[in-house]
C-alpha cells in the first residue's frame, strides 16, 4: 500500500542487527514527533531491532503506547540439534537485550499464560491468543475417494519436533497404498532422505514455496504434527501449523501441548502421551483416517466457530486497541 514504508539496512552477518536498529529508529522518528495525541506502535515478534526502535519512539513521545505481539520466545527460536557455539553466545546476549527493551513495552499479545509469566508481564496488560487468522474458509471442499492414503507433514524438519517419531510410527503401517509426505528442511533432513530411500512410500520434498505446500495439504487424507510434549519450551509455544491444518478441514493428528487450550482436544485427533509414542502416533493416525465424514466435519465446524471468536485478526486488533486506549467493548 502507498502508506507502507520499506526500511533499507545492511544485511552483512555481524552488523545486520545494528544496521537494522539504526535504520528503524530513523524511520520511526518522524512518526513519533509528527502531530500530538495518542499513538500506538505494534511490534510483531520479540526481535531486538523492532523493540529498540519502538522504545526509542516512546522516549521521543510519551503519548506513544508500545504493544508487542510475541509468537516465539527468542531463546527457543532455533531448536536444531547442531548449533554453533558462537550462535549460542550471541543468542544469550540478544535475549538479555530483548528483556531490557521489554521492560518499556506497555502491552503484549502472547501465545500462552506461561509465556507472560516468563516475560514478567503480569503487572502489565496482555491478552492471550495462540494464533492470528486473517480470514476463515467459506466452505470445506469434500475430497473424492483416493486410491492412496496420504499422510502429510509440512514444517521444520527437526528431530526435536518429532520427525523420527513420525517415521517410526509410519513404519508400523504395512499398507502398500499408504504414503507419507514430509515437506520442509532442518537437522533431520538427511535422516528423512535415508528413510525415503529404504521405503518408497515416503516422499521428502525439501523446502517448498507456500503454494506448493498448500497443494500437498490439499492432497492429504490426514495431516500430522508429531511435535511431542516433552520439552520445557512447549509451555511457551503453539504450533501455527496446527491452526493451518485445522482450517483446511482435514483430520489433524497432534499432541496436546502444555500451552494449548484444553478445547483443542475437541478439534484434534490427539496422540496419547501416556503410551509408547510411535505406537500412539500410529493409533491416532488410524483413528483420523477411519473417522466418519460426519465426525470430521463436526470437528471442523467447532474449530471454525472457535477461531471466529478468538483468532480472527479483526477481533484481536479490536482487543489491542481497547487494551492500549482503555476503550469500552
């Protein structure tokens, strides 16, 4: 749009954040000093250059409110097994810098209550929303009966996200018409390639464009997210792919994570976390695959109703405005 402002910065490793911070501060200066009255800066993600620029604007103009939408805690943004020592060192410095800037943030939107606690937001207004949806699908297109049963995963291919567990679960299926499609990249990519060579039913696509990923989602019989509920970070996260999957109307298999609202047990085909995990994933997949059409449609309808009330961008924007300017509903 004509009101958008693209800020240029130097993207060389080691100085990119410094360049980005300086460029953003320069860009927001005019907004901060132009005219008077209440203003709001919404920062998307706990990224130091964004927060530093917003806090700088607030120092220039005390009537500015800063709201930070936090989809991930910075210390949990990279969960690959092989991270460099330098990365971990600079990430710790980055987290400390972010925490300092967060002290000047007025309001926040977080994924879970646990996230608000670890960020020490309890003394400031915040709202909890596990995701933001721009719009809801108008209808759920019914698939024609397929010759193959397509189990699709699209996301980061990390061991910590349960990729090996998914592959172990799929190996329990002996049906020749079953297919497992894994889209994405990450530290488990080579392991997935190895499994695909050993089992022709497995397809590993690597990194794809959003349109290509959507085609695989549309072709799915069932969608799966094998991220287990066995790490500290699950209290502070919500997999956005779960929302994407559920919006599609496809049966969705996933774990109920600690930070997930309890109502998701009515939308997902949940993996029983008290059993052997590969067998439990396999059992949940079987339940989703064999579920009657009426049951799948009911779960989809329930989720759409929930999303309309809690996840729509327009509704969340209204909550942010009321939270920052104390406006009545």
